[in-house]
C-alpha cells in the first residue's frame, strides 16, 4: 500500500535511509504500525467512496491546504519521528479525512459510482474491469464465467513486470501513450525530504 496515498510515502529514491525511533523496538514498532494501519484503513474507506486523490479537490481551498499539510506531517513522523509523533500525526490524519469527507458531502459532491466494463474472450469467459479493488463487489456474474480485474491490479502488475509495458509499446511502433486531460498536481510531490525531524514551521495547530 502506498504510504503517501493513505498518508506518507517512502523516502525519495537516493535519500539516505535512517530508521526512525518508533521502529527500533518490537513494542514501539507494533504500536506505531497499528496507528498507521488504522489511518490507512480510513484512507482506503475514503478512497473507495470518493476515488483516488479526488476528495482533497472537492473541499474548500483552506481545508485542502490544512489537509495536505497534515499529510506532510504524517510523512515526516513516519520517516523520522518517535512513537508519540507517529501516534499524534496519524490520529490527526484520520480526523483530517473525516473532516474532508463531511465538507465534501456538505458541498453537495457525489461519491463515485462503480462502473464495470465487460468483454468476452474467445473461450467464452467474460473479463470484467473495474476501477478499484473495492469496486469488484459491483460485478454480477449471473451464472457466467467472469474474470474480474481492477485497474489497481493492472497497475500493480505493470509495476511488477515493467517489461510487459515495454513489449506493448514495441508492438505498436510510433505510438506514444500520453496523459489526456488536465489534472491538479499534488503539492507534496514537490516537497523533498530534507529534514531529520518534524518541520516545526508546519507544526502549528491544525483543527483536526
């Protein structure tokens, strides 16, 4: 599970790896991991409801900024913090998800409705493709032989076997896969992990 999507991602590639204080003993690691796991559970619930990286774009700008700052504090706590930092940051992140959820509903935004795309193989097996793993439950076999795939599974497969994508591109010379449409960039992707501790400039009170 990508830690930043639900909260905090792995340190940037090439960065020096330093084990944080909270993970140095079995006891503190288990406590911290439980806190992170609960935060990830809530984040997964929100992503299943609103879609990946969509909820933060449905709330007012001020709330989005506080939400993103809390994500950054979670990242720093997981990378460099003590157990107290991890527990506090993850608890606040859970409150941030809930606050964004309430704000989106109050603004009249609608959750994503699961969509299912189907096609038949020559063998007669129906291939059903859905957006997320959570959407798999929307598939109704109705007595048919159905193989269900999610886009998340396809992404994991491509990441595990990058040669598949290279072979696909080689099969269609002259064709380049490009990103279609406009998107709002995630500001956390532009923030390097340069600190060895929590950034106190961002550690002012956030109402979560």
